[in-house]
């Protein structure tokens, strides 16, 4: 103990901790570093107002912006057995679950809902990357099956938003079994002649990419989303070669025929409505179905009279 630890360090610590911005007010854009006010950010669907980077958005916020009037009903998902392997790393699996539930306010890493978008009835499922990396465990498998069953029962298309670090290691082989289970669920939709649309969001990786996330009739991705099985760092270390610019990003995959569209989050809803109505042989969306275009803030100059 000396004066440095007793006096100087606490002073330095207090100086730095005082400068910390409260987490609930500001978010730093991971791409350009701009500090974004949380309300402004959520009004902009969690897209950076400075560089257009698409930050993560919670399934509930996404659904609120997606469904007409923000109205949707949760589809019930059967509960799987909790902690079947009694898994423990630094923390027990049930403790990790409790922490994730507390942080996100959700039960698990996927939310399933039904409602209408642009007056088109759909079932939607969205994965939550902030819930244990959106990892695919038994619950996520059950959620996709519940979504597919509900879609078949109500004859509605299924729109799925993927975001995942892969399978949930705490459930071992049981999480990997969700790959064939969800593939069968997608097959149910195909047999019923119902469209299945996947929107890949940043990041979609591992076993999720190797199953339901790449089986859509239409594959859409959000800009600059990382979509891969093994990540670029792993590949680079394995083959010991530098990977090309933008490798495994949405635009790169679009260019190489892996995707159908890369769509900005703000245009996504209208685009989904158009695609769903086209596939469902419904009349094209009218002004009443889509939100009216925003009036330009600057009035154009009147044309000079001849
Ligand atoms: Zn930014």
C-alpha cells in the first residue's frame, strides 16, 4: 500500500467513471463511432443516422415496426426440458439463461408472432442476437416448428428474421438436432404451398446458416450483414490467406448468387409486402396498404412561367 494505490488510483477511477455515459441514453455506433441518442436511434429502426450501419434490433421492436399499427399476437412456443445436460462452464446454464432473460426481458432467443403487414396476414419469427448470441437450442427449434405449424393451420406465409452465432453449446447434440428438425418444418411449408421468406440480419452464422436460414424461397439480407458457416477469422487462420474485401458480407453474397436481395431496413417492410402479395397471388399493394410516402421537407421551386 502506498499513496499511489490509496490516493491516486481512486482519483483516476472516479474521473473516468464520471465520464461514462449512461447506457440507457446513448449508443455508440460500432461502425463510425458516432454517439447516437437512443430515441433518435429507435425512431430510425436502429439504423445509424450518420453512416447507415444497421445495429441489432430486438424482435419485439422489429415486430412493432413491421406489423400494421404495431399490432401482433405472440404465438405460443412449447417449452423444452431445461438444462438437459446439467451443463456448466464458468457459470451454470440455468444461471446464464436467467441473466439473458433479465437483460432482454424475453423468455428465449426467438419470438414468434402473427399479424398483418400491409393488410397481408403472415406469421413472423425473429431471432434475438442479444439473447445468448441468438443461439439455436431446443426452444428455437420448437419456435420454428410452432411458427410453421401455425402458418400451415392459418394458410399464411412465414417470414423469418435470422440472427445467430450458431448452435447453443450448452445443449450439445440436442442443439444440433434442431438443424434437421427445422428443415422438416420448412418442408411442411413447402408441401402446403406456402411461401417461406428469410431475412438474414447481422450476424447469421454456424448451424443456423446450415439449416433454416438458407432454405427460404426468397433470401433477403440487411446491408453489410455477416452471413457464413465458419467466420472469416477461422477461415483466414485455416487457409493462411488474406480473404477478399467484404468476404461473407451480404453484398458479396448477393454478387455471388447466394442471396436474392439486399434491402435497407427502412425499405424492408414495403418490399416484404410486395413479395408476399405477389407470391400469394393477391392484388399489388395499394397506397392504403403501404404507408403513405413522407412529404418532402423542402418544397420544390415552382417552375418559371413561360
Ligand atoms: Zn454509424
